[in-house]
C-alpha cells in the first residue's frame, strides 16, 4: 500500500532515516507500487525503495548519512 506521507512510513524507517532519505524512500516505494499496480510481493517494493536511498545515502553506525560528492 502506498505511503501518503513520511509519517505513514514504518516507525523503524522514520527513526533511522533523515527526512530527505524518507522522502526518497517514500517516492521510490510509491512509484514502484504504481508501476506494478499494487501486484506482487511488497518486499520487492521495499527493496526498490532501499536501493533508491542507498544511491544517495550510506549507513554510518546506526544512522544514514548523505554520501559525499
């Protein structure tokens, strides 16, 4: 199911991802949901969203920080 706002994301995501990364995650998840018309495994949609986040962010300890340059 698509996420209308960052506040609707799962709490563990909101806890570790900065606001901008949450925006990226939500947009990628919602786009994948729309492209697949809600069919298929939701875990795949989450992997797609994480992939989008990992293009611009990296994990540093227990937090996600922007990649440099």
